[in-house]
C-alpha cells in the first residue's frame, strides 16, 4: 500500500524532470528548445571498467601458476656431421645390397664367383674359393670363424718374419739350411694352412659337417705342435726360436747379438701363436660338442659322402660289372674235370 501514500503534488523524483527544472532555462525559450539528451555526453565520459575475468576456486585450494611449455630449438647439425651420416648410410646400403645379391646367388647353383684370394686385375690367375663369412656362416659362429681366419693371417706373418730373420742369419752366420727351409715354409705352409685347416672349419660351420670338424681338429693340432717346435727353434729345422737365438747371442759379437735378439723375438711370437692355437682349439671343440656332434656322426657322414661320390659309384659299378661278366664266362665254359 506504499504506492498509495505518495503525494501526487510533491516534487518530482524523475532525474530528467529534476534536471529540467534545475537547468537555467529562460522562460521565453519554452519547452520547444528543451532537449533532455543534450548532457548525455558528460555522462558517457565516465566509463565503467568491467571486472576482470576470474575463476572461482574452492577455499581449500591455492592457485598454482601453469608454466607455458618452451618450444625446444631444433638441434643444428653441422655440414661435416651430416656428410658423415650420409656416407655411413650409403655404406650400409651398399653392404645390404651386396648381401642380398649374395643370398640370391646362393639359391642359384654355379652363379657365385670365387673371390678369394683377392688378386689384382693385372694378374692372369683367378681366385680359387668363394668366402663370405657374413653371408655363409650363421651369426652365432661368425666371430669364431673370423678369429680362426685372423689366426691364419698371424701364422702367415710369422712365416714371413721367420724368412726375413733367417736371411739375416744367413748373412751373419752363414746358416744356409735355415734360410732354405724358411723359404720353403713361407711358400708351402701359408697356403697349405688355409686349405688344410681353415677351409675345413669354414665348411664345418657353414654346413654343420662333422667330417670337416674332425679334419680341422687333426690338422690344427698338428699346426699347434709345429708352432711349439718353431718356438723352441732347434738348429737346421728352418725356424727361428730360443735355441738358435741364444746360441747366436752366446757366440758374441755385435752382429751376432743383434741377430740373436731378433731370433729370440721370433721365437716368442711362435710361442704366443701356439698359446692362441690352443685356446682356439679348445673353443671350437666346445662348440662342436655343444651342437650334439660326435665321432659316430662323422663316420656316418663320411660313409654317406663316399657312397654319393660319383667316382666311387663309377668304380663300384665297374667292379660289379666285371665280376658278373667273369662269372658268366666261367659258367659258359664246360668243366674239364
């Protein structure tokens, strides 16, 4: 009922009416010259700033500032490093292409070309064997085969050094037989070692052949014994060793002592080679026994290989044919008694 208590004859409370009454307007102007919007520009000058956007958080939590992630700058690769990576990638691509080609050739008979020994192009001779450890040998045995191959290189190097020092002995002490035998060892035993004990081991791991394992064990054991004898260095046997070196040192003279020291060093090299031969022999034998191979398996493979040999088959067929012909001839002839 408060609306009915207002005095209709009281002063107006409308702001526009109050402003109109308080404005200095001359009576003669009248209501025609009055505009209630002429002072709106003054009112618009005071702008109300909106409240900042705030997120209400519960009273029990504190505001944790969020760190904006910093964008990592790309690492700058130098030109040399980029070139090295490019060369490494090209080298790996060439190696993969070579292995793929070797595997394709392995599936096709009589396609692989012999690549060992690597001979220069001006030599009319051709390589005798095909050798690629990374392709033909299983991965778990590649390291062992490479070690045996390096051991063959060590023996070949020792034969060459033995030849050079024996030449010095020939010049200093007139050891003609020593020099001649050392030359024979260099020319004969270096290729013979490759053919007689490295190739059997290579084929043994390539095709899991017990016969080749047995051949390697026998011949490599003989190589071990030869290394021990060469380390001893008995006179007139063609190998430098401790005995020949100490005898030269004991004979006196500056030249004899110098050559004797060289001979002793070669003997030490033969002794180290014999020790490494023993370690490799034990290692290969352990691998051979771990694969379940035995001497009986080697005999079985040997007999199967003999029977599959075309030469043996031809000889057996010829012998059987001759026996049958002789029996038929004896049966056709009359018995005299």
